[in-house]
């Protein structure tokens, strides 16, 4: 089990493929709440634990605690917004934002400086899911492109620029649909 991550106290109803939010070991002072420090997906049930893989990078201090005995985890509720710092964002094309004559397109992200987003951060725009045909679970998403956060990051939103020449699979239809963007690399 060395090097692998596990949730020790597996909640009832746990199934392989479910997404869990990893919570900090310590509570926020003055509350009973814990900070969400990561997101994981269950990959293998064991007798009393669930082996997981990181969807959002867990800070090393918390990751070590998870590897040593498990951090608190709660299942991600499907109809609830998945929010783990700046790891996940929902992108939208602003009204009038697609210009066929321009190579660049600016996307609106629903996260900003308050979530830790900085100028230069890189996000992967995700498309259709890849599903495991045997187990019928999502194993990943088609990458449609990458965008870079532009300056003037607001507290609750940011602009992320994508070069359509580099990412021809990011079409007008995909832009109009909107979807998920996942943090890939730290900016300046």
C-alpha cells in the first residue's frame, strides 16, 4: 500500500469511480467546518478502505496524512458545484465573444483571485467524457485546448485566453456550450 492513497473510513454506498472531496484534518477555528484540500476518485475497493487517485493535487502535508491513515472525505454531491480552490472552473463564452476572424478567444471562468487564480495560470478546457465500456464509468475527458489567465483577475472571476490556431478542436459550438476547465500549471 506504500505510495498509494486511501480513504480509511469509507462512507456507506461507496462505489468505484465516485468522486470525494478531501477535507483538512483540522477544523477552521471557531467552527466545525474543514477546508476542502483536494478531490479524488475511487479506483479500487478493499476490505475496509477505498484506494483513490488525485483529481486535484492535494498539498503535500495533507497528502502525507492521507497516505499515513486517511483524511476525512465526503462524497461529492452531483448537483452541487465542485469547488476546490482554483482546481476546477466552469467556462463560458461571453456574449459576442466568438469572432471567426480572430485567432484568440477569451473565455469567462467562474473563479478568480479569491480562489487563488493568478495571471498566467493555465487551464485545460475539457470536452466529452471517456467512459470505461466495461464498468460504465468516466475515466477522463477529451482535452479541447488550453487557455491562459489574463491580467486583471477579479475576486470572483477571470478571463482565460485560448489560441484557436493551436486548438482546432475548440470550435464555436464547443465555446457556446461552455463546460469544465481544470487547472494545469501555475502562472507568474
